[in-house]
C-alpha cells in the first residue's frame, strides 16, 4: 500500500463523559481516543474520530468519502443514531468501505441492517475471565498473535449469537462462567468487508491491551477497500450475437 | 415428517389481472395458483395462497402462525408491501419459518432486509435461452434432477448479483447472451432457512415446468422448520461457580 | 422417507475387549453396540455393525453397497485400517454415502483423506467438564435439543483443530480447563455429506447419553444420501451449435 | 510488506519441449517462464521456476523453505510427480505456504490431496469462447479488473467440478458451448491459503493475457503467508485450576 489507510473511529461517547462512570477514569480521551491511539502504533494507518453528538454524528458526506475503514463502538444510544446516517454508512460499505464493529455495537443499527438478523446474544456483567482462542491461524487478522489472547476480566457474551454464520470465523471466546462466543467474525457485503470483534466493555481497559490493538490494526488492513470492479447493474445488451 | 408441510404462496398478482398482459393468458389462476398447484403434486405438502391486495396482504398473524414455509413472488409493486407486514415476516423467518424467494422477488423488501445488501443485478428481456446447471448434486434441493435444467426462453439475470455469498450454491444459470448467474442460493437467518431461486418471469410458463416445480417442492422441504432450541437471549447467570 | 435408513456403525473395538480397560465395563457390547442401540430408538433407522478385526474390517463391497450412512469410531489402531478399504469408503462417500466421524476418529485415515489436513488438535484426559452449545439452532442436527448439552466428565479436545472451516458449524464445546472446540462440523465431499461430532472417549458412558444419541440420529438423517444427479465427467460435446 | 514475496512457478514442462506441439511456439520459454515473466511486472514479487524433470522436481527442501507462494501447472504427467515431494508440498501448505493451482492442475496429486475429492470435471477442446465474470468484486484477487475478462478461445471446463465448495468463489466462467464453471476458488488448509484459477490450456497464449497475469499476481499476494500463531497440538495442561 503506497498511501495511508484512513480510518475513522466512531464512538457513542456517553459513558466516558459521566464523571461517576468507571469509563471516565479508564478512557479519559474516550474509547475512540484509545482506539485511534492504538492504530497509530501501526505504520501505514492514520485514524480520525467521530462521535454521536457531533453534527451528523461526525459522519458528514465528506468524512465518509475520505474514510477507508470505519470502526464503530456504541452501547446505550443506538436508537439515537439517525436512520439517514445509517443508510449512508450502509451505502459506503456496499461500495467498498471497510467496517469494524466492536463489542456492544453488535446491537447497532448499522450492524443489524447489514446482517439481517436480530444480533441478540447472552450477556453478564460479573466476574468472568475471557480467553480468546485463534481458530483460523492463517488468517491475516491473526497476524502476530499467540495461540490465544488472555483478555482477563470482561463482560461475558454467550451463544446463541443471532448472526448469519460468518464467512470466516477467526476467534472464539471462552468465559469462566461456562459460556463461549464467536468473537471474531468476517463478512462481505457488497464490495465491503466487515469484521465483528467482541471484547471492549466500557468498564475495562480492553482497548489498551496490546493484543486487542493488534487485532484491530490487522482487521483495519483486512477490511480495507480493494480496487475491484464497481458492478454494472440494470438493463444490459447481450454480449453474444 | 408425520404432518403436512404447510406452505403459503404469496404473489403480488398484478400482471396476471391485466387482460392485455401475456401473464393473463399464461397464468389464468395467477402465478400463485400455478405454484400451489405444482406443490400439490408432491406428497406431504399442502399449499394456500395470499396476495398483495388482500387485507394485510393476506398475511395476517393467524396465517403466518400456520405457515411453515412462505414462498414469495413480486415484481412491480414491492413498494406497496407495508413495512409492518415485512417486519412480521422477518420475525417469523428468524423464528424458523422457511422462505423461498422467487425470481424478481430478489428486489422484495423482505429479501433485501434479510440479506443486508442492495440485491441488484443485470437483466434483459430478450431472446435468451437459460440452462441451469446443478453444481451441488448432493444437496437435497437437487433431488431427482438431471445434471442441468433446460429452461428455454426466459428473462436474463446476470452477475454481479449483489447478495452475501450463499452458504450453499446449488445452481448456476447459463444464458445464451453471454451472462451467468448464481440461481440457487441457500441461507440461514436466525432459525430460518431461505432459498433464492431465479427463474420465473411472468411472461413465460416457467412455473409449469416439471423440473422447476420439483425444485420448488424440494426447496419447501429443505427450508421447512426444524425443532431446534429457541435461543435464550439477554442477561444470564453463570453456569459455573 | 418411505424406506429404512441403513446405518453401519464401524468400530475399532479394541479397548472394550481388554478386561482391565474401563471401556470393557462401560461398553460390554462395544461402542458400536451402544451406538447401534441408540439409533434403534429412532423410527426409520436400522443399524448394523462392523469392526476392524472382521475380514475386510467388516466393510465388504456388499456391506458398503447396502450402507446409506457409515459411522466411524477409532482411536488406537488407525494405522491398521487398510488403505484399499479406506479408498473404497472414500469412493462411496463421494458417490453419496453419508459419513459420521466420532471423537478420536478425527485422526482416522478416512477423515484425514477427506479433509486434506492434519486433523491435529489439543487433548487432555483429566477432570474436565464438557458443555456443548448449540450455535446453529435452526440446523436439523439440533432438532429436539436444548440450548446446550451438559456432557459432564469427558476427555478435553481443544483448538486449534486443523480442519478446513466447516460448511456449517452446529456445535461448540466448552471445557472447564479453559479450552473450547468446534465440536459439530458439517461438510460436503462429492455427493456425500459428512458430520464430525466430538464427544465419545472410551472411558466415559457418553454414547448412552440421550442427547448424544439424539444428535447421532439427527446426523444420520442429515447425512443420508439424496437422489441428485450423478455427475457426468470427461469429454463432452457442446450443447449449443 | 517490507520484503519481496518469493514465488516459485512449477511446471510439468513437457508439451513445450515437443517441437510439433503448438505450445512450443506459444511458450518458447515454457509456461513457467511466461508466468514468472508476468509476475515480474508487479512490484514486490520475485519469481523463480522449477520443473518436473529437475532433480526432486526442482522442489528441494531448500527451495520449498524459501518459497512463500508455489504456483502449479501440470497436465499429462501428474502421475510422475513423486509422492514424497507431494507430501512435502502439502506439509508446507499446512504450515502457511500459499498455493496457486492453475488449469489442468485441478488433477494434480497435490490439489486432489488437499481437496479430498476427485476434482473431476467436464472438458472439451473445441471452438469455445470463455468469458470470466467477477462475482465477488470486493475480493483482493479482483483488484484492478473490469467486471469480466474476455479470455477468448480456450479449452472448455464445465460443471459439475467435483471440489469442496470454495470458501470464496471469486470468478465464474461462461463458455459459448453452453457450459459454465467455478473458475476462481479460494480455500484455506492449515495455515495455508489456496487459489484455483481455471484458464491456461497449453495451446493458447493465455498466460500472456494482461488480465490473467493480474489475477495471478493478485492471487500470489492473497495466498501469501501471514504470521499467525503456529498451532500447538497434542497433550496439554489445563489453563484453569
């Protein structure tokens, strides 16, 4: 890649602004800030941020046009994301923009719209330990990892996760409370590539974990747009006489 | 299966009611009528019909609750299908109801919503000959077929077809004008199974073709609900101490 | 299905014949005996058995020709299975015979040959508890199950499991020692369907577990041959002038 | 990628050495020479060659150890490839080496061993025109292509192609004689990625076609090894107390 990969990290950015919420201590520059910082540890990537309460949620046409890869974190305010912005993001994904969906963004409008399912799951805020196993070690998103990632204390997500079966399942999460989860899921929609990655509850410093940062950087490269043909749709003439 | 498989054949049913349209001659009892008739050639299946202009498009809660498999044909009036009916159909699919999407219903609201993509394609009404090749001969939907189906004159659909890659690709269509198409596509969404089948333009007697009827009957059996667990979602207690 | 589904349960049958081995107490009629007994609890299925030390390992041409579904259990004597018998089994699978591969048969010649990979994994005979989660609740193999199967004490198998990604992943196993495993894996090879199912170490009474028996019966029905076209290969004339 | 991608182009190299064979005129430096030349048009790639009649078929341990991506072309002498060399190539693929299988190498020992199926197909040397349609335009292997590749005169390959369903189907071929073919197929085996690409009969100058060269270069980059974890197999201790 000759040019920089342009990532926009979108965050709901509400928990971190409540002084009494643990996230305000863990992520003083917001979850988006921590993720963008982590991306800048990797060569060839540049990251900007956008948040819910900015005009147009920070996702103007200009920003979207200059975004190769969009990362999405949301939790409590999915319903406040305006439908016309969601439609624009979906159109950009279908046209090739990469999308990384993190943790509780499984319930975001954009993910549910692209999946076509409820994206429901089991969850628990408790004492769980999470260990992420690499099940597809040859996949570029597993580049540089060990055979598992010891995440430590995290919110539990458990199956059944109501998603279409991933085209490639890269990671599985084990939780000490007895559940497991498909935690690294690859999809293609239109010309766009999508990666769902499970960890990252706002009450834990997950996005400072070097392995988690590596996964997000690897994923940014993997979902990056390629320059394949823009499809021609509609009425066409025959190619043969 | 001890009991009858209950199929509802839904049709937009507009072309056939225009006296000047060829469909009025080819399908005097409607496309839905022809499809339901074809299903009744197969043991263990019973078929009813529903159409756009009936109250609630013929898809009341009672009808949906009694439907194991819904077949959908639409073309020119997709926008007239009410969103709340589409939402009910989607919910039923996620809960296990089978769905067969035929021909121009690639552009139906329900299919686009379940796929998450534009579902665009190339098309041409011309002199094309269609031949459907079986590429997955061990799949139940290919039961009883030869290695290809000579469909004859049909509307052409060509790639790129903007769908998620099918979980199983059973059929491919060859067109004499130089195009080809993924014409038999299997999906799972929630607990429901979906089959897209390409042929069936309203100006051709495709739904009287015995091979086409066999595919639709096979597909009805394949998408039929199974009795797997209804998932438990939401907050849960740990299973381990 | 009008006629009985004819299953042959193949077992290495060595552990159970050693009087000092726990398997001799748990499976006095052999693992194959227990599995066949379990299948007979389900209508429409008839099961015979075959074992390694019979002539031709009990898999004569006549037996294979009359077998719709072959179930394979092996552990310590994979190398004693003769290559020409393996070749015949592979040919039958490609022609449509179903195959269910159980537990340590992940390392059988027939499974490795059909997968093309090493089929290696992690393992431990210890104090692990196994819980199998249903991740694809709409799949016919999950019919009649709850959301998870409490297997209890079992040998642990852990990822990375060196298999091609399954076409459908139906089950995942959680182990108390910290590992997880893709434990219900569907494949198609030729016209044949294959299901790998993890549990069943010889030192545990796993094949008397009603849920395990249900899975094996469901799988036998799912891998059963369909009557799709037998492919035509080789030199052919054009279909178009 | 900081360092050069090291490709080895393997060729049976028999047709081109027969003075009366058209291939001797079309490929005076061998099919391998044309492919290697094509790769050198792309930055970041270096290509060497190896042929059947060299000692160890040119695939010594040293050569394999220095090969990131192996390209394989064979046709009439598959049986002359020694099994121990095939075993070494398979082991390297499972350990991460990329593999590109071209045209009639669908019948090579290495491809059949990695697929587990017969890899049979239909074929015809005649007057067919081949057109390759891009069905997955967002895939990196489609980078820089138009919506279809007009290959022109080529040998026909037709379905049923007896392979496991590809993990990603990138291309489909249309033939004027009435057949079609899955002509760009992606697989993962172990940590290795595999791409099968259809065109390239020895009697046509296919490997001088700029689009074909682009596909092969794109594929070399896509199958290139990543640096994911080398799996740990065998007996392990629990990670939890």
